[in-house]
């Protein structure tokens, strides 16, 4: 490390200034102020230690140019700016934390809880995707209220574990597991045939299962894009195959778990099965389709005694985030664990729509936090609903012998 000395003197014109000098070497730059001379000395030192740094002279010129003043003033300004920047960053951090805490508080205060204590004894409920997250907690509460609960799941091993857990925690033995893979039209048909054969009354059908992927588009065995296939086309076909049972069981209810994220998407009727689409975006599109479908279904079932409502459960700490890849999953985990609702809290609006007397006869509505909520005008367009319906009928290969709605 070079050693520098600094001394005050007069130049040829008699102006006082500071000169700094490398020990044993020649005098280097001359500056008008002590502080500027110290700064330049430090820069020269850097220059000597690291050849990649610009020369002290150009740095000095840069500072003077930026601040439009003398070297000394430039030095003071740069120190002040640095401190200001630190203060701004610190302030932004504190503000961010306050905003996040405020958001958490807001979420807690506005949390909608299902206040209804309606008994579900004698009622039969099918809930898809009941082996985890919101579905599992919905199933548990319905079992607690005495309902016969059918867990419609693709992972039978997991579903069996959940069934045993629900029986153990609620004391209700009338909990069944049935295989349903919503990404397979064959599986949906087999499930529906089994239900129509073995169940005489269906009071509530809850379309809860859902999948979300960030990257890597996938196509199902039926040629359907996976996210749209699971989240929209599957429930669309299943509803058709169970509609007669639901009508016979009227008053009965269909509850569709959508998402507010539908607002980030739109539906391209020219490409309703976007096999080359971006999966993360297609999740929003599928939730858009859920909402449009629920409204059209409600219109078609008007007067049948079967009501249809859609809901947003809130942002929930559940398995839906499991496909977010590393390293994006790390900050997401922090947010999800710190700020999102628990699955029990996420199940409240579904439970409200499935059980509450308050929504007896209410149909074609959208709910959030156990309260009716407005929808964007786009999803409410009946022409869009009709067109989506026609296209979906073709894509799920609805047979003339199948029930039509
Ligand atoms: N979490 C949120 O913040 C949030 C926000 C808005 C809406 N939602 C909606 O809430 C619903 C429940 O999701 P969650 O948050 O509870 O997530 P989750 O814990 O991942 O639960 C999703 C369930 O759907 C099942 N599923 C996925 N693909 C299926 C298929 N092909 N066939 C049958 N079942 C399938 C899953 O089964 P496996 O275990 O076998 O995968 C799982 O049981 C979804 O419709 C989701 O879109 C969630």
C-alpha cells in the first residue's frame, strides 16, 4: 500500500492549494481544498492498488462535473448524497415493513369466517382435491357437521391418510375416498359412473381441486392443456355427468373455487385449449373460465333448484405453490408463511356457500370472505359464457347420450 503525504502550498499564480505526494515519489495532483486532496489521494491509492479503477484525475473531474462545483464541494456533496441514499434505503425498508404489517393486519381484520353452524346430517357432499390445503379443511368441517363426505382425489394413498385423520378428529365414520383425476376424461367418467351407481342423493358438489404450474406446458392424454384441463374442462364434464343426481336432490348446491387472479387474464375464444401457452398465465385463464362457467351454469340451471356460486378463498398457504421453482420459491415461501391465510381460514367461504342458510336459493354470484363480491364486466358477458360452453362441450367430447345442461 503506498504511503502519501499532503501539504499546503502556493502555486505559480500564488493561489493556495493542497498537494499530495507519494512517499519518496513525485508530487501528484494538486487540489484546491484539503478534503478534495484527501479524496484524490484515496482514489490514487485505489488506482495504484487496482489497475482497473479509473484514474484519480478522471474521478475528480467526474465528481466536479456531476456536482458542478469545486473538488472540495464535490467531495462533501458525495458524502451527503451517500448518507441520503442510505437514509432513503433505510426509510424504504421501514416503510415496506410497515406496509406488509398493515397488509397482514388488514387481512386479519377483514377475514370472513363462516358463522353458520348448520348441521349437515343427512347431507352428502362431494369435494374434489380434498387431500390437501383448502379442500382437506373444508372436508374436515363438513364431516364435523355430520355430512357424508366423499373425498374425490387422484392420490388415493394420500386421500386415505386424510380420510383416517378426518374420521379420527371428527368422529364421523361416513367419509369415503373415490378416485378422480380431473386431467383425465376417462377417470372423470369412471368416477361419475361410480357416484351415479352408489349415491342416491347429492346435496353439495364442491369443485375445489386445482393445479398451477409456472413453466413447461403439458398436454393431457385427451389433448387438453393440463392447467385448463384440470381446472376448467374436468369440472365442466363432471358437472354434466352428475347434474341429474343434483337435480333429483334439489335443493342442492354447486360451489366452484375460483380466484381473484382471474382479473389478470382474459379468455381467447379462438384458442380455448392453449397447448403452447405459458402455464403460469394459464392458471389465471383457467380461473377466468371457472368464473364464466359458474355464471353460465347458474343461468342454465335457473329454476332447477340447483344453485351455483363461485368464490375466491383468499391467498392461502397451501400446496398450490408447490410448483414454483427455485429460487423464486424462497422469497415466495417467506410471503406465503408470513402473510397468507391458513387453509382453515381459506376454507371459510366454501363452507359458507356449502352450508349457510343465508345463501339458500342464491345463485350466479361471486363471494369473497363470506360476502358477495363484484365481478369484472368481461366475465359477466352472457355471449362469452355461451361460447365458452359450446367450445367446452366439444373439447370434453360430450356424447349425445350424456346429460346436457
Ligand atoms: N392457495 C391459494 O392461495 C388459492 C387462491 C385462490 C384460489 N385457490 C384455489 O383453491 C383450490 C384449492 O387449492 P389449494 O390452495 O388448497 O391447493 P392444494 O393444497 O394444492 O390443493 C389442490 C388439490 O387439487 C388436487 N388436484 C390437482 N390436480 C388434480 C387432478 N388432476 N385431479 C384431481 N385432483 C387434483 C390436488 O391433489 P394432489 O395432492 O394429488 O396434487 C390437491 O388435493 C384450487 O382450485 C385453487 O386454484 C387457491
